[in-house]
């Protein structure tokens, strides 16, 4: 029997994924709104995140202290990802200036709740460039658990290779992200 959620021991995140994430959220952050991205890749013991999907447009709400993605957007991303053998490995979003990069009650209870999925919180409205200062959480059992600094070093590898993909999605579908913010 194939496990629906094979266990993940570590994640590989490229510098391009980190840069694409920041580029995808900063505009909203500078306007005083929260925003976020999906991280997709292949689920394995070592899961490599290979695509950043910026969520913006129909079905995406970017508001002060609130970022929401409709079921229709999740559906559009899923329909696009399945034939590419990609799955959701993480969700990264920003908190505004002065708000700690920690999961809120809403993040914990209304975010993606699937085993091994990362939830990453970037502080300072997306201007915090050092990933070590972000809040790194993994969903285990029935809740998210924060990574300690030592666990971040052990389970997360930042890779300098290139070739990762950047996309933008809303309820109408997924398309290549051409803009550089």
C-alpha cells in the first residue's frame, strides 16, 4: 500500500525559491497587506521544493493582518500540479512590520493541515531576507510544531542550484510569473 503522505525527513529549498518567495510577497507587504505563496515539489524523504506559486488575483484576499486563499484557487493549483507530479510541500506568508514571524491562531487552525507540510512565516512585511529569522513550522499529528534552530540546520538545506520555476495563480488558473518585482 502506498502512503498518502510519505514521511519527509528533510527539505531542500533553493536560493531561487527563497528569492521568488520574497519577490512574490513584498509588494503587498509594502502596501500594508499580508500575502503568501505555495511551495511545490516532489514528496520524498528528502523533499525538494522546485516551484514557487505566487497567489494573487481572483479568489485571493490580501488584507492587513489577513491573507486568504479560496478553495477555487487551491483547486486551480492542484489541477495544474497533478500532471507535473508536484504536490504542496509548504505555504509561506508574511506578517507585517512589528508582528512576530510566528503562526497565529488562524494560521494554525485554518491553514493547510497535512502531515509534513511546512508553514513558513516571514516577518517585516516580507523585507526579512534571512531565512534563519523566519518562523519555520511543520504539521505533525494534529498541529504545527516550530523548528528549533538546531532542527532548522539539520532538516533544512538551502541549495544554490538553479532551474526552479516561478508561477502565479488565482481561481482562473496558473501561468508563468514573468514579472520581477
